[in-house]
C-alpha cells in the first residue's frame, strides 16, 4: 500500500497526501476546479456507492420454493462475473451454488429436519467471515478483508495460486482456475474481467456493483429470498430481519463469524 | 601455458555469440511505431493524463488504479484538471482505445514487452465492433 | 572440491545420465502444465492439494531426519557419527532442493512466486515455511561444505561454523514443525486439526530420514572405497526403531481420540482412508499396506537378531521408508480433504503427467544427492589413501 501511495503521488505530481482518497467526490471536484494553487490528482468514491461498515446477507429459507429460484441467482451471478461453465466436474468454478441442508450444515443435520428444509436446496457462497481463515493463510495478501466494510476480496493480480486459502476455507467456497476459463464462458460480460489460469476466485459480494450503488446480482433476482445490508446499522433491513427471526450460520463453532445468515 | 590457443579460440567464440544480436540487427532499426486512434479517442481529444505523461507513465498509473480500485474500494480518479474518470482498464481505457491490436500492441511490440492485461480484461468492450 | 564431481566412473556418469533423462522428460511435462494449467493433474476444487504438496511434506521430513546424525555427534560427542554427518547434511540439501521444487511446480502462477517476498505476510504459515526451508538449506550447504573441506585439508573446521552447527539442530526441528503448522492450524479440517500433528511429523521424519540414510550408507559401501561403518549403521537403526515406534504410537493416539470421542469431523477422514466412505475408497489398500509395512518393520527392527543382520535391516529400512511415504505422501493430504467441507466424497488420484513431474523432481534431487555424495566420498577415499600411503611409508 505504501508503495502505491508513493507512486501515485509521483504520477499526480502532488506535494501532499493529506486527505487523499478520503474526501467525498464533490468536495474533491470543487477543490480541483476551484482556487487551488497546485492542482493535483486524487481518487474518490462514486457518489452513488453504497456504504456500510459490515455487509451481510440474510437467506430466508422459508421463502424458497423451488430449485429454479436458486438457479436464477446462480445464473445472474455467474453471468455478471464471467464465471465459466467447465465440463469437468473437478475443475468447476462456483461463486454461489445450490446444496442441501445436510451439506451446508453438516454438523447440524439431524434425521428429523423440517419437511420444508428436507425438500428444498439452499444457496451457499463465500461467508465473508468476520475472522476469515483464508485471509490468515494467504502468503501474499492476495485475499484480504476490506477494513472499511468487511468484504473478503481477491486480488487476482497478486494471487500466486498456492491454494492455501482453499485448504483454509471451512466452507468449500473457493474455486481454482485449473485451466484458462475464457473458452468456457458462454456469454461474456464485457464490463467485468475474466480470470486467468492459476488463480483462486470466489464470491465478492458484488463489490463492483456496490461501488456504483447497485445491490448484489443474486439479491436482485432472488424474489425476496436474499436480503442484503449493513449489520452495524440497527435500522437496516438485515438487522431488522435478524431481530425478528431466528437465524443460523454455517459452522459457527469454528469462530469464523460468517456474514451470511439463514432464517430456518 | 600451452592451452593459450584453446583459451583464445574459446574467448573469441564466446564474444561472437554474446554480441550476435547486436551485429545481426545492425542497420536494421525498426521504424518507430504509429498508433491508431479510434474515432472515440479522437473525439475525446485528451487522455486521463497529458499525452507525454500517459505515454511513459501509463503502466504506473494502471498499477495505482488497480490497487486503489481493488483494495481501497475507491473507483473514481480525478485528474489534475478536475476531470473524473472511472478507474477501470476494461471500462475506461479500453472503451476509448477499443483497438488494442493497433494501439496497445504497436508500442508493446516495438518495446518488446508482453503485458498480459488482456488475459483477463476484455480487449474490446464495445458492442458490435 | 567441485572438481571431484567431474572425475567419476562409468557407473557414476551412467546414473547421472539416466536421472538427467528422467528430469528432462519431466521438464517437458512441466512446460505442458505451465501452458495448460494445473488441470493436467488429478486435483480438484475439493482436493486442492495433492501429490506435489504431499511429496514436499514428506521430503521436509527426510531433510529434518538428517539432524539425527548431526545431533549425537555435535551435542553428545558421539564420535562414530563423525564419519557420516556429511551424509546427513548432504541428504538434507538434496531433500530441500526437492521440497522447493515441489512447491514451485504446485503453484498456479509460478512467475509471481516472489510476491511472497514483495508482500511479506507474517500471519501466513507459508511465509515462515519459506524462511525455515531456505534457512535450513543455507545452513546445511555452508556447514556441510566447509566441514568437508576442512576434513580434506586435514585441519579443524573454522570456529565460526560452530554456532551455525548448533543453530542447525533446532532449525531442523523447526522446518518440520512449521510444515505441520501449515495443516494443523486450519479450522474445519478435522483430520489435521490436532496438536500432535507436528510431533507425529517429526517422528515419521526421524524414521524415514535415517532409514534412507542407512540404505544410502549400504549403497555407498557397496559401490565405493568408503565404508560408513557397521557401528554407525547399527546406531542409526536404533534411531529408526524408536522413531517408527513413536510414529505408530502417535497415529494410534489419533485413532483413539477420533474413535472413542466419535466426533464425525474427526472419524470421517480415518473411515475414508481405512474403510472407504459412501462407497468410495481408492486409498484403502494403500493405507493398510502402509500400516502393514510400518508394523512389520517394527518387529524386524526391535528383534536384535534381525536388526543386526544388514540384509534384513536393509529390507526393514525400505519398509519404513515406503510405509511412511504412503502414510504422509498419499494418505495425509488426501485424507484431510476427503470428505470435503460440505461432507461430499470427491476422491483424488494423481494423473500420469503429475506422476511424471513428481518423478522428475525426485530425479533432480537424486542428481544433487549423487554429485554431493560423490564429492564427499571422494574426499573420504582421498584421506583413506593418504593414511594408507603413510602407513606403507612408515
């Protein structure tokens, strides 16, 4: 980080880094166009960007009726992020997928699960843990937890493909590009990059959409099954939902603190 | 030492091999590349940074954009003139310069560099081109 | 001393050519992997580490095992081992070269390997693994080489080597401890999540490393003028005996904890390895073979008559080595990944290209080992020759 700051200043020809990036965009533009002696480049957030200190998702399993509903979420996500569809089962890449309650919650599975849960599938994805073991394991900080909003992200540029994070993740939420994914993307979304072979990828809570004021792609097509919001804001929809309903999280005994909740 | 002959021959061969690229290419200087600007780039008239700067510093700028965008969650770059751009190789740079073969590659080939940006960033984001 | 590696018999050069050939074919296979990606291996999104990382883990053990000749000689002044410490050190060098190569061939983006240095991350165990492995490689090259050179010149080694020698002893323990920490600190992998993993790794290391060393001593005696010595081999055999017993004991402790507590997260992996799970169990025959080999070797090693017989000892050592290799090189990694975190059983078996690349790395390791041993043995032979002429003249 230190290095890029320096580089940035060099390029921008700026003399001071005070407030760099911290100012809201409007103020920044005003300063640049207004009465500044030495104009300098700066970065800012998009004015519409959604803000939170801890993003979380609530899955209301009571609203799940059919596999098609989850199918829709998977499709929206994978299309948005250029996730390939590989023929080889072993190499498949999954950001969000459908699985059974027994698989999502192996230690909570009993012989007498409610009839509803027994018959539906659940959407599973990266849990964006509060205390993510994958981030602890990564030797290059290619996967990291964003301090500002708690999203666990991947920097594909930096990943060396050691797959330590895959061993560390207790949810099987990470996939590896065992080969060049491009030929297996049916319809390329040209606004989002693809990946190259040899790097790990996973759900990113749609950071690229949050940054321009949109909700995650899966949430938009979820028929109200998925709710997304800030857990630190007691007024947010997710906080309200969790206040009124009993929800469980996957493998809480491991101390990872998942940000995806399931109302059962 | 009676190995003098061998040593000298060896040295001559070594020197010849090492300098081979120089005399092989002697007098065959490649012409400086000419890049093609798309209509959109021409219409825009100016780039994120002044022409000379972007030409020599674009890789550094992209490096900073990458880290700021991916790691800090800032998505907008405001240049010294106060103009705002989305920090995105795919959606900003390659939107104007949608002809990477006639634009990016020309100089890269000349400078004998082989960046792999396009392995992931779609080379031509414009529909129907 | 390097010139000693250039004067050898036909057999010596023949061995190097054969190993070089294997390494060459493997290198071409690796180029294919580099171009296609790790998809040419049997790895999957569920079993994301396989043969390469397993070999790496096993070989860290072999490298650490070298300390079993260094420690008695330098700390307990056990003179007999002075003859063969160099063999332990050079075995460690060759093993570490293989370890580093196995990590390299396992990376998805090996060109970015230096990111580990550009963005040092002290919370990652791989960061420490990089430090201890490279450090141990450095220590063994410096100590081994200088002590051997001093021996050749008939002088005492330089005093500044002493602290490095002492440092190398705890360092040997550290390389395998940190390698165990790669696994045993991961939540949600019940098979590895055990405090006894590092001790277990060390026990199997101190069995497999010296077992290989005994075999190498026997080979050296057979093909060169240098005899590592009967006493030395017998002392190593006792070390192997205790270590393999400790290894099996630690394993049985694991079996007890998993089996008696009956916590599914822990039992499932053992069930998969030894009986198969959900009808899948490619590793079952391998695991029982491994157990059979290790238990059989214990009997052969404990009974004095069979331990003292060098022919039988060679067989027991091979059994220890192969048994530990299956246990660590096949079972440990696969066993930890199956069943996966969603309790699905997706098995792993290495593919042909993967095995080829693995063989290639072993070949490179044995090239290094052959050359280093050639140098060491030549020095020993020279010194013996000098002594002989002195005796004749006197």
